[in-house]
C-alpha cells in the first residue's frame, strides 16, 4: 500500500480505506483463480472426475464469468455498484464453502459455476468503484497501476502458495481460504464505501441483455470446447444484439461508446496481451516439462519468480501513464511483451541453455504484460462519465475473460500444427511476435487523434471535444485525460 501513501495529497483517509478494501478484494480474486488452477489435479481425484472431464472445472467457471460480465457491469451502473459488489462477494463466500465441502463432481462443478457468476458480478463493480473513488486523474492512474501490480502478484502468489497449501493440507483449502477474507470484505465494505449515484429514469435493456449474454456464452463454449456449431450460434446472437442496440431507446451498450477509439482499441489491446500471455505460458509449460524434462515444482518457480518481480511494473506503469499518456505506455508495453518472446526461439533441448534464455525473457515479458494490462485499463476507462464506468469496466473484464479462455486453445492448435513439439512451440512463438508487432501498429494509429495522439498531453484538447459530443445529455462533465500535466 506504499503507493497510496505517495499520493496522500490527493487522497483522504476515507478514500484510502475504500481503496484498501477494493484492492484487497481484487487481490483475493486473483489469488483464488491461480490457487484453484494449481489444485486442479487433486481436486479432480477428490470428487471422481476423470482426466478427460477435468477441463469442465475450468469451463464451468469461464462460461458465466465471461458470459455475464458485460450484463452485470451495466446492472451495477443502474442499480448500485456497492450493492452488486456485496452480492458478488457474498455469492463467492457461498461458492467457496460449497466447493470445499464437495463430495461429488456435481457439487464441485456447481461451486465453480457460482464462482464464475460471483466474479462476473463483483469484478466490474469493484473496478468501477475503484475508478470513481479517485477523481484526480494522475492519482487514479497510480491507483490502477497498483491494482495491476496486486493482480499480477495475486496470480503469482496463488501459484506459489497453492502447491504448498494443497500438498500440506488438502485441495479443499484452495476453496476455504477465501471465506475469512470474503467475510471481512462484507463487514467493512458498508462502513467505508458509499453507494454509487444511480441514473434516474433509465431501464435495463432486456432484449440486449438476453442476446449479448446468449451470444457470449455460446462463443466461449464454442472456443473452449472447440464446437463450431456453438461458435456460429454465438456469432448469430451477437449479430442480433447489434441490431437490437441500433433500435433500443436505452441500449445496454451504446454503439457510440463502442466506436470511441479508446474503447475499441483499448479492449483490442487487452485481448491481445492476455491471449499472448496465456498462450506463451502454455507453450513454455509444455517445453519445460516435456522437452527439457523439468519437474512441475521447478516449472512453477520459473514462472513465479519473474512474476513477482513484474509486480513492480504496475507501480511504474501508473506513473508513466500520468507523464506520457496511455497511448505511448500501452504501445511500449505490448512491444516489450512481444519482442522479449523472440529469444525463446533459440531455446533447444538442453535444460541449462533453455533456462538461461527463458528466465530473463520472462522477466521482461511479464514486465511488458503487466504494463500493458494497466495501460489498457486506463485507456478504456478514460473520457467517460462516472455513470458509464460500470459498463466500461465490464467491457474490460470481458476482454480479459475471453482472452484467457481462448489463449490456450489457440496456442495449442499452433503447437499441434507441427509434428515435433519443440518445432511447434517455436512456431507458436513466431506467430506471437508477428501478431504483437501488427497489433502495436494498429493500436498506435487507432488511438491517434486529429491534431494529437490520443492519450498524450499534446492531444488532450482534441480528445475532450468529441468525448463531450458523444454524451450531450450527461449530467457530469467529461473527465480530463489521465495524461494531463497540471501547470
């Protein structure tokens, strides 16, 4: 929490307490996700799931987490973010207890479904509360940087601690460890966080909610289960959603909002950074365990140590965005993430040589990845009224959920495209470098605005005018760019 102290001139004691609770919740959710991944094999054995059915433990979570995130982000805007946040944390508590006491596959999968719903409810609300708690844009960028650092740290801590926790105690503790933290959040949240202001006279777009949720569920199922019929059905529902939104008086997602460069290209950047990160982790896991024959514990250490160091990137990224603008930092972060995977193409069949290449590359790759995550979050939540932040953070969370879900299947297909495993891993890394380079170019030009670069100090005056025109009836003035440098 040292970073919060460094902005004490902008943050009151009440803000610090609210941020402590919200950041703690985000950290808990990221730890929970990675701990459960580590516990997956033991979990399946404990409830009688076969190896072939084990992916359902992940899919049972991913389907509601991705399918309902956008809907609950908008519901939080309309009916109260603190209320939705508390509902999500309460549901997570119930799901964790159910999962810990599961005695069969049905109970376990039911708990994972509830956890997916809990995350879809809690995360967009928590992110919107986090953003609207801090009004000063430079301080907000630093807080979002700290949030990115804690999320990265949470994933790494979960991976490192999870193995020991499951080995020493039992896989059930991967669920139960959430309960005391969640109860504490439920107790303190009403004390330190105020309810958001709800817009008057705005109703939920039910047809839009039904079509987009059905479409996302079908798309995620189609990708994760490699079902083309489900993928096609999902695409049709998304098309229907688009038509519904064109005619809706109060659309679930304003198409004007989706056409804003920071929303469109920021979410694209989020999908790219998470797809590539999850895909590289998958490819390197195969390489380290099947090619150079490292033990699973050693593989975890190789991923974990660079991951902990990359936490620093979250703090640095928040400061850099305040100084140079989100466009510059986002492009540089993605570029670092992509180019530092290039040395992995030199990894061969010798363990010592492979580790000499992998470890330093991972340090830099994770640094670029965490920087990109912070920058894309700031990008997609800039130039918006507070009343739209739940929807914006829902879109950002949706991008992450979809990317994490499709990253491994995409890279798995690339690796399988070559008969030799090492050759397949090298081919997947080549694709990663090319996609990142092309994406950086697209994002750089996509975020460029007339008369100045979007997200840069030079372009902030040009950005303010179109942002204001996009929401003529908004009761709150459009916020300043996070890159604005006070005189």
